[in-house]
């Protein structure tokens, strides 16, 4: 019988001397949340969950019904079991401390419950992104500041991709493993052990409509990709843009590529679009563990000291050699 995700994480736990099972329990809760989200996403209009919720989130973005529903699923699946001290979500302005009626644990959870939700009404792949941090020693009433830890402090990160098949991809710092949901038995089965990103690629992903707002190094890099062999590169390139970071990252994990949501001047005061704590950092952990690279163009994303729960950062990630080329252009080399 193929290895399922629960068996996998228990075997992971055995690698950690003195592991209490807290972490395994938290991951099991997250797996349960992703299964419920997969069901809601898959049923779609059959259960009336498509369309707008008629509200805005802290980002000023119109919330889809499923943004709210999936956020609630995550909270209900994880708040009761005593593994968390608090959680933070793209869909909530402030942190969510574990209510008094439940025991508190030693972890903090950040998540984007439905990334790419603008795609949900047009039936294009969406995903969930999550990241697990340790609650600082001795902190029993965490504040937002306790979440402001650099990405290198992550204990685990992962995503669920609700696509033609539902997959869950995680890292605990020992490589990246992918699991496919077998809905007949309701289990995630290990199908993609130790995923790695090729160092080179011929595929770039960026929202070209923002071209006029990019900085010169990104303009140069993208120009060279579009010109290919006619513009000084040794190969021609293909382009993709799904407007769903989880789908882009999964494609890159599967066949290589470079994904860019760089700094742009489109909206003053916004350093980029993607959020550090629950998009850039968890995806960076996964991509680096798979042999790729992740940068703002000037700094390694996982070394950034966060300044706010919903802080945005430029993101350039994927095949190492291409990311390093873009970083080199930012350095003027
Ligand atoms: P744009 C989805 O809203 C998201 O946060 C990422 O998943 C995705 O890569 C990006 O924004 C798409 O942004 O500006 O192309 O709609």
C-alpha cells in the first residue's frame, strides 16, 4: 500500500528526538482543513459558494464567498486541538489568538486560505498556502509582533493545489514531497517524493500588463526572454501566467521555470503584490528546499525581517540560474 501523508509525517516525527507529537497533530489538522476546502472548491456552484461575499479584506480586495468559507474552515480545523497559540490569515486584519476555551500550543500558523481566488468563478486552479512558526519561548499571549519572524525560522510550509487533481506539497526542511488526494479513500498519497527544480528553464511567468511599472533590471530580463536567441539569450522562452501563485509554483517544482511578481510603481507605497508571511516565505521555503532560489531581486526573501503581518514584498523565484541572472541585473552585473 502506498505511503499516505499521515504515515509520512509520523515517520518525519521519529526523526526529531524528543518530538512530542504536537507538530504531527497540527499537520493532521491542516490536512483535514485542506480536504474540506478541496470539497468546497470542487462542489462550487452546486453548493452555492461561488461569487462575491460582498465584503473587503484588509488588503482592500473584494472577498469571494470561498475566501471567507475557507478561512473559517482553517480556523475550525486548527483552533481546538491545543497545538497553536495563535494564527494569522490574509483574510483577517489582526491575529487570531486561540480562544480561552481551548488549550494553547507552541506553534503559530499563517495561511492564505484560498490563494488565486479571483480564478474561482472561472474554474481555474486555486490553492491554500500555509506556514508554521514556533511561538517564542515563554509567550502564552502572542501578539502580531511574535509572527514577525524571518522565513528561515519556519518549521514547516506547504500548499494545497485544487486543480485537475488535489495535491498537497510540504517541506519540513528535509526536501519537498508531494501528495495526491485519493478521494475514494480520503487520503493524501505520496506520489511525488523529493521534488526538485531544474537549475535552468525556458519558461518565465510574469503579469506583462505591469511592464511599464517595472524597474530596469526586470525590464531587461523580460525583454531578453521575449527576444530569446534573437536577443542574446542562448535559447527561446515560453511564457505562462495563471494568476494563481500556487499553480505557478507547482509548475516550477514539476518542470522548472521562473516566477516574478517584482517591485513595481503601479501603486505608490506597495513594494509588490505578494505578502511575505503567508505567500512569499512559505513558497520560498519550499522552492529553496527543492534546489531553487527566491529573492526580492536584491535580498534573499527568507532572510527579510518582517515589519508587518500583511507586508508585501517583490518575489522572484524558481530555477536557480535564472533567478541568479535577475539578481545579477539588479546588482548591475
Ligand atoms: P495579478 C492571487 O491574487 C495572487 O496573490 C497570486 O496568487 C498571483 O500570482 C497574483 O496575485 C496574481 O496577480 O495582478 O496578475 O492578478
